[in-house]
């Protein structure tokens, strides 16, 4: 009787134990309570493509490191800001004492390989899924485009770099020696051939562009043309420029300031001249914030968080050299340079009707000149709440490739091929627009007739300088023209500065497989 | 899982085993000692023998040749010609006597209780001279048939063993006295309790009464300096958990110990009322920790809450009240000092000093933001018990103010426990701890902000007539000063401006309910089966309202709206933790063999569900702000613009299922052996390595029971012990210690999106690479030690040497240098080793005066053996302040979290000095008055490669001394303690961002201002970035010695109290942190942190002096 009772109690107590044990496997299988890549299934490929656009907003593509490499290094732009802010950047990029281990150059390298690996991964997924549907092929085109874009930036900045064109997960599989420059360009060609074939001409549905800023066939062809320009393959430059022109998708903005216009509801973004543009957005009062510090890092800086003119960090400002060299009759001068202590010129000059405080380092503005191409609209500052205490302009898009470059590349290639007429025609399109479309009889930014290849070459070089000032072209143009020693020698540039040293961290990690660039 | 079935079957077999007995045996012995022959017969039969050594003399040899012979026949033959006779008593006890001695059989029964009247179950009652014995039942009763002159040995864990002569009595009521000897303590060991004597490891017990009357909201804070091997780095914020590490820093991830409160696993004990704690045990060694498996590696702090004691109803009321005061204030310059140094700095840099003459105050900003805080703790507990039911109820209220204005914690706590005996074999019970607390306003940055503001800024208010920011009318408003933005802007604020306007706009309430129900069944005499279900449900609701308020510009004297927009933000976190334990324990003595075996299964579930939201008012037109009224501090109130109301959530869960087993064995109470094993399966690890096993073995030898020690009269107790095992650390975290909830399933990075025009599309990007080979890191631990009592048990001494090697560190490797996502992988090893000494001396000088002195010291060394080979650069780096120039590096061959930077040899005194020294141009521009860094690698130039290890945050040793003296009704307790040999990384006054203008540290008055003026404090100049590199200038000696606690108590004499029917009344005065002797410039020498970055002094962390008076009343 007693034993039975004990046995009964034992069973009752053991019951929960048994239930626990039976349910054990299920109890231990717990996936995250948020999505993982596997959960996205059909959306994976497109979601991964979208991830590439996210990476395009990383620092290495769109803020300080990009600005350091692409703009501050040249003779027309300087670090700006206050003297003490980012002093190391002065040394590294203004005086060409390149650092092998610093945040900006490391980030530049890392972010580009991040983009490449993400593209590799997406392409690996696409291969394993054996996709053939039109939508997926467009995604493949996007991955190819971004891989080509990243390698193009790397080859311009470092020369030989490891050619990582495969997906890998184990770090040691990604340790590779540098590949010759030709192999990198061959990869760019292969990628852009696919991108050009798969990407749509535009993303219009019923006449409305549903994805402004998403890469297109035109973007692939324009990037391809740029890559041929650096290889001086003039026929190919002309071929792809002509393809972009013939697509009929693009045209010059009617006035120069319109390209940079900022305003409510995305006004000024993704204009007719935009071929490849990093898109960003900040909603009302900072909601839906997908901003990037592209323009924040460059806008007018006034020390003191609550100051009205604390619009940004004030990097990448025009040099006195640029200001003085620029012909005064060129309206682009005041449309590109924002002057401290002066009226911003209003809408016609790319301003918003405000007068800046005087140049007076410390209590006033730290720089006499600012980059007007990222000057933010006060209405947007109010709308987004990025005013006073949190000065910024995170909503401004980075115009990466615009139609003007197609015309000037075509002009340059045509001139090199001896087709002076085509060169002059395209140059004139740019100059006429710069003058405010005043026509052939104008007295400012006058037409330049072709008189000889060397004359036209100089004219085109000058035109690129004025048209693309502060946009990050000039250093590379000077290098590929062979003019870098002349223009930058005084700042400390020597031949070895053509290529930046590979980050020491990457070399250390490779265990010696990756070799430093010559002379560094 | 199969084990359970086995347990079940085992149980069934035991049921049938009981009826089995035998009286015939087969035995062949030649020339065997008679004693040995008897013991063999005992083993083969159910007879037990009782004799004394004079009767059965040593050296008596016998031969036996019996084949299936009744035992009585064998005995007859054995004793036939030896002048011995025997008598078999009712319970098969064979009493051997000389011939003609009459044995009177008597049946003795009795009840055994504690002196306090508590019924003691399972007490061993043995007949002296035999192995026969009995145990007391649930009611403390036993019954034995013995000779009328027998002596009974009564022993029970935690009590002094007694010998009682039966002397013909039939009924014995015996009360046992609790042992005061450390080795006889009953300690919590995880899934059970044991006598410390039976263990082979190191467990230190601290009684709850030592904690209850200390002015700390978090009970663990009171353990500082009390336990060898336990590092407690306190925090001045009310209620905040200290940084606790047991025997070193074992991981680069999770290093805090596991808390086990009445069996439930937890990562903190913030909900516990210090007054509800019966005892705290600190478990440190492998043989104690292996039973906790994957959570054992960082050590365990086991807490037992109060239970009702047997006997009458006890009501206790305990209250104390006191004050907290800031001490060791950091030294800053006053207005004059600022003027001098600022002018000099500007002259140094050839810039003109801006006109700030309109700022005329001379404020001590630290005084302005601090105050005397109040501390008040009240507790009421009621306990009662009957034969069937034990009941305890506790109620507590704590009010704890910080020394920073408006910082306060208040907390209500309720505890309840009840245990009910259903019948003789089965009891069920319930425990519940509930708390509600208002968490303090987050004032962590206030002290740092205060020291930054220049003294010329007024701390007072001015009255202005301003537009009511909430409506059209004008109001008179008392407004705090803003800062002169041309001098102080980014990163510097008037702390009073935000504290005074926002402290009461934050509501942060935490509710927590921790409880368990259990059932315990005793069966088959030796078995106990206990099933416990635990739950810990908590929620934290934190609502913050941003009000509209003014500041005035100290230059123009005009008010301006400082808080410009209203906003309500709310976070709501709920935590659900469930645990089940099903534990079977077997406890039996077989002759000289004593065994306690435990086996069980346990599961654990952890879930966190967090929501956060922000509501903003409409912004168009004449929209109203969200009112300054608690009623509207929610997400949806009609004042919020739904288009600007954003909510998001984060949630995660994990679970573990485990099987465990443990054997505690000893032979004759002389040789001890412990073994434990645990298998943990976890949801967080991929299937391949889902199960991991952890184990430990321990042995001990109580030398003092050996005959050769009997003559060493000074030594009363001596035990050698050692253990070895493998423990787990369930640790997956980012380098800063933030946990990674799903190590095997990388989340998609949040906020990843493509933007096209004004539309946003979610993108997918895993945050790291999944690693199928992932497993938990393990700690391979060893310990050897000595426990000793000497000089009539006045001295108790313990020594331990420990060695712990952590392997397979779970590391999140940053692979961005290859453009790859991060990878969680196992790699690397850390070793912690050291020695612990502790001793106490207890002496009663006379009837009125007794004294107890205790001390402990722990020597600890920590070394990183290796790190994952995939880590770029081969080290882990943590950088803070000014572009990470305050850096900790974790690198092989060095202690974890070592400080890294330049070595300062002095200052450049002149340009000539610069010219004759190696060039430091690679670091930046420099001039006389700047640091002269050492060319560590001797390559003739000074650059980044000359940085080196400049400090170690881990003390070489830490120590504590406690003295308790009682004289008549007075008692005095003094605790002191400290650490020695570590460095502190001071970042304030030297490495804060050079973009912000901050007030000067007083140390700067001794700055370099011309050749020969200083060789240590550099030239005053924020422009000299050269000096903004972490260096030995930032290193400070972290050694300190503190008068931690002094308490004077007086117990009112019983004669006085009994008239008022009061059982006890004690009054006391307590002073905590009365004085600290230290060598650094900060508020304190104690700075915690996480595994790879700790010991940073960021101008916060003030630890106050707390003076309290209290009374403890029992009736």
C-alpha cells in the first residue's frame, strides 16, 4: 500500500521530466526571431543587389575617405575645415605623405573590397540558382556593374591589386597576390560586357522612373568609356560614349546650377544629366533616415554646434589656386565656389538667397571658399531638422557620373583620333551650357574653334577642370595626362604618388603574399 | 535523455531489493584477524557486530571453513574457546562480550532537534564501536535496539557531533549545537548542499547578516575584500551592479559570474533584497563548478534566501538611514586659473584670446551638480512554522540617492516562501521574490560634463519674461545659463541645464517576479527526488519626455529656446526566463564508505522581447507640442503625429537542455573523492557541436584524522585537496561585450537599404559569416589547496593555488581588411593563475570580550597565450577618446586589456633639445614643451612602432582584513582592503577630444611654460595634437587601500527587553568608504569595464562615503 503510493508520486513527479526530454530537440531548435538571408528566398537576389546600393553609401565611396582620395589630393581642392580638424589628412593627401595605416586609406580599401565580395556573393548565388528570368538577370547586371566600378577605382588608386572575382568564406582563400593592371581591366571589361547586356535602358514603368538612381545600361557604358579613357583606347571611348548619347536617355541640364539643385521632395536629384548617382534620403524631421555624410562632410562649417552656419564639417574646399586661376567670365566659378562673407548669389548662381558670415577662423568661418556643389537648401534643413545642433545635409545625392563627362570624353577621344570637328562640337555643348546657353555669339565662355590637336587638347583639359571642379576627377586626369608632376610637384607629388600604398594591415594579413607597391 | 529511463528503472529495482536478506553464508578464511573475519561476515550477511577493542584483541587469528552455513553456527565456532560470548539483538546487532557478561537489550528511541528547536531530518545515529546506525526521519525521530550501556554517536552536517550514553534509557531527546567551524559549514554546491568537509574544492560562504546592515542596494557590493579570489569593482550609481570577476579575466567576451539564487540561474541579482539573503556562497574551483557546465567557467555566486526556521513566530524589523557624501573630489582650476592658462595657451599658439569678460562667475561645477544623498532601507519579515508548514514573508523598501543631483533609486521588494509537508515522504513548496523599482535618472555623464564647463559660467538661474513655449502667453521663467559658443560648444554642456530640466521627465520602472515551485519526495530511505520549476519574468518600461525649455546666452544675456522640440521616447523590455530541474539524490553510508550521488536533467529558456518607439508632435502650422504632463508620455495620445511616430522591436531567445551527475564519496571521513559531469546542449550552436561535455574530478585527504597526526596537538584539522576539470563559457559577444544572440545565425544588418529617389527598399546583408565549426570556449582549470585549523581551532587557514587556461576563445574576427564580413570563430587562449591565502583568528579573551580577525590576499596573474590567427595584426584593440588614442590591446604574451601607447621620457625643453633627439616627425608636428617620447625600438626615429605596453589593468594582488570585536553588548566591526600593482588609464585632462574646450585640470598649473619649468606636464595647447597620443603620461598607479566599513553596534540587554516582550534590539552606526588612500587623480581608484577594456578613468565613478544609523528589532 505504502509502496504503491510512493510509486504513484514518483510517476507524477517524473512526468514533467519525461515531457521535457521528449520535446528536447524542438526545444533546442531556435532560429532568430528576425529574418536571415535564408528566409528571404525568392527575394534574395534583389535584396542582395539592394545591399550593393547600401554599400555605395559607405565612407569609402561617399564620404571622407572618398573625398580624400578623389578630390583633396588635387591642386584645386583642399582639406578645408579648421586647421586642427583632421590634421593628419593634410599630411597624407595634401603633402603626399601617404600613410600605410590610417583610418581613411584603410576604409577606402576595405569598403571597395566589401563591395567586391558582396557582388561576388550575389553572383555566386545567381550561378547556383541558375537564374534565367529577366528580373534576376538585371540583378546579375547590377552585381557586375558594382564589381567593375570598385575594381576601376582600385586600379586607378593602387595599380595592381588582388583580383578577387570569386566567392569565398574562409579568409585564407581570399589571400591572393596582386594581379597585373591589364588583368584588372580585363575583369572590368568582362563585367561591363555582362552589365551592359543585362541592365535595362531605364527603369521606367508607364513613363515613370520607378527606381531613380538604379544603375542602367547607360551607366555601364559610361563607366566602360571612362575605363577606356584611362587606357587611352580612344576608339572604345568614342564607341561607348556614342552608345550613351544614342540611347536618348540623357541630356545636359538646362543650366549648370540645376545639376546641383537641392530642395524639397527630391528636387534636383536624378536630373536628365545624371547617369550614375548615389541616392540618399532623409525624411521629415529626420525620420526614414537613409542619409549619408557626403554633403554633410563638405558643407559650410561654423565652429559651435548651435550656430546657424554650422551646416557641416567643411571639408573639400576650393583652393585659392583654383579661385585665382578661374577666368572671371565663367559663371561656373561662382556656381562652384561659395564665398565666405558674401551673398550666395541666389537661385541663378546655385544659392538660396543667404549671406555667409565673414571668413575669420575661430569665431567666424574657418575657410574663405566652400564647395557650392553640395550647398544645402535651408528649406531642406528645416524639413529634416538637420539644423543648428545637428548641422548636416545627409540627404544630398553624390552625382557620380553625369552626361557632361560623356561629351567631354568623346571630345577628348575624338581629338586624340584626329577628329577635331567632333571634339570642338562636343566641347561647345559644354561651354554654351556653362555660359547660360547664350549661343554662338556670346561674349563669356566663348566658343573655342579647333585649330590643332594640341590646342584642342589644352582646351579640353581646361574645360574638364572648370566643369568638374571639386567633383573628384582632377587628380586622375592629371596623372593620366602626365601633368601631375607639373601641377602637383610643388605640393610634394612625385612619381611614386601616382599609386597609393596598399594598407599595411592587408599586407600583414596576407602573410607576405601581397606585396607593397613599388617605392612604398 | 536515456539517463532518465535508467533512473526510473533503478528506482523500481530498489523497491524489490528491500525484502532480500540471508542468514547462511559461505566463507573460507585461513589465519585471519578475528576483527577482519567479523567485518567480512558483516559484509556477507545482515548482521552487525558491536564490541570493544579489549574484548576482541588485535592479533587473534582464526580459521573459518563454512559452506552455506548459518552465521550463528560460524559464530559459535569462532568464539567457542576464546572466552567470548555473543548475543543477537532484535535488529541483528550482535553484541560480543566476554564470557559471563550479561547483555541487556533495550530499545531506545528519540527525537533530535537543533538548539533552536528545529526538527533535524537525516541525522546519523550510530552505535559506537559498530557500524550499526540509523537516520532520523522527517520528524527527527529515530529508533534503535542496543545494549543498555551503548554509546550513540550523533552527527549531522553543520552541527557539532555528540556522544550520548544510553544508560538504560528508552527515550532520548537530543539537541545539537550548530558548528562554528568553517569546515563544518553547510554550503550550497549546486543542485544540493553539502558539508564543506566533504568537498574537495573551494567554496567561501558569507552570511546574510554581514550584508543586511550595509548601505548597498546591490548586495554583491558588500562582498568587496571579503572573499579571496573575488574581485569587486564598485560603482557609485545607486543600484548599479559592480564589475565582478572570480579568479581573473577568463574570456574576451563574457566574464561576469553566474548567479544562482535558490537554484535559478541568473545574470544579476538586482531584484534581491539584501535583507532576504540567508547566505552567499562563492564557488571558484573546477570541482565545484563543473556541475554548472557551460555556465561554470566564470565562477558562481550562489545565493540562498531566508526560510522560516522551526519554532515560534519571529518578526524582525530592520531599518537604517544615512547620508552619502562625495569624497576625493577631482581638482580643477578656478576662474583665475582658467584665465591664466587660457591666456597662456592662446599666447602659445599666437592667437588672440576672445573676449569672454561677460562671464564673471567662479563656479565649482562639481559642487554645483552634487549634493548629500540620502539612504534609507526598511525591512519587515515574518516567519512562522508548524510541523506541516513553514512560512516566511518579507517586505522591503529602499530609497537610495546618488551624490549627483536628482539621481535616486527607490525599490519595493516582496518575498514569500512556503513549504508544506503533504505526508511523511513528500513536501511541496513555493518561493517568490517580487520587486518594483524606479531606476535612477541616467546621470552618468553629469560629473564629466561638470568638470568640462569653465568656472566663469554661472551655475545659477536668472529670471526672464519669455514666451511660454507651450502656449501664446508670456511667463516668468528661471533660466539656466548656456555656454559661450565661441569658446565651448561641441561636447560641452551646462550639466544643470539638462539635469534640472529633464530629470523628472524620465520614468523608468522595472518590475520583476522571480519564483519557483517544487516538490520533494523522499523514498526508499536513501533517495530524494526533487522537481523544481522556476520562472523569472521582468519588464522595464522607460519613458523619456523632451520638454521645451530655455537657456540664456551668457554673452548677450538673451534667453533662447534650448529644448526646441517635444518628443516622447519609450522602450519596453520584457525578459522571460524559465528553468526546470529534476534532481535525484542518493545518500547512504556503507560502513566506512559514505556516498552522496546526484543525477538530473535541467532545461533553461531565455527570451528577451524589446520594443522601442518615438513619438513627435505635428510640425505643421500651429500644431501643439506634446504637453509637459505624464498623461501624454505615450506613443499615441492625439498630440503625436502618426507619420512621425516610429516603433521597432528586437527579440531573441535561446535554450539549453542538460544532463548532470555528481558523486561525493569519502572513506572513513578521511579520503574524499568528488566527481561531476554535465552535458549541455544549446540552441545557439550548430548541430555539429550542439552538445558539449564538462567535467571535474577532485580528491582530498584529511591528514588530521591519520594516527600520525594525533600527537600534533597544535593542529586540530588539516586537509589537502586538489581538483581538475573542464568548464564552459557560454560566451558569444562583440568585442565590447554586447552579446550575440544567435552565434550561428547571422542577423541581417539592420538599416541596410537601397534608396531610389525618396523611396527606400530593404536590402539584405548578413552581419557576419556563419561558422559551422563553432563551439563554446572552455576553461581547463586546476586547483590544489590546504585547509587547516590550529591552536585549539582558534586559527583557521586556507591556501589555494589555481591555474585556469581558457581555450578556443570565441572571437568575432573583423575581416574588413579583406572586405569580408566578420566571422565568429574559436581561437586563442588565456591563462589566469595565482594563489589565495585566507586566515581567521577567533579568541574569547574572557566572558565579556571576544575578538575575531580575518584576512585574505589573492595574487593573480593573467596572460594571453594566443589569439585567433585570423585577427588582422594579431591583436584585439579597444580605443577610446580622441580617435581611439586611449587604447587597450589584448595581445599574446601580455595581460588581457593591457594599455598601449608611447613612453614619455620627459618634455622637449628647447629647440636644441629637439635637434639632438631622434626625429618624431612621423607622429606629427612638435615643439618645445611637447612630450619627448621614447625611441622604444631604438631605430633612431620615433613613430607609431615605438608604442608599447604601458600598463596592466589587473592588480598583482588584492586583499582584505576584517576585525570584529565584541565587548559585553557592544560590537565593533572594521573592514579594510585594497589592491596593488595595477594601472589606471586616465583619459580626462589629457585625451579628451581637442575640438572641445574644457576646463583645465589643476595639475596643469604645473605645466611647462619655458625651459626647465616642467618635465612632465606638457605645454598648454589643444593645437599640439602631438600630445594627444596615449602615453605613460596617462598611466596612474591603481593601488589603493581603503577603510571600507566601520560598524559600531549595541545590543540592548535582555533584561530590559523581556519586559517589553522583545526578543532582541540592536542599534548600530555604520560608515562605508570612510577613507581611501590612493595615488591617482580621479575620484576613486576603482574603474570597471568589460573583458578587454577596463580601468579607464573618464572623470566619473565617484564612490561616496556613506554614513548610516540603524536598528534591528526582533519580537
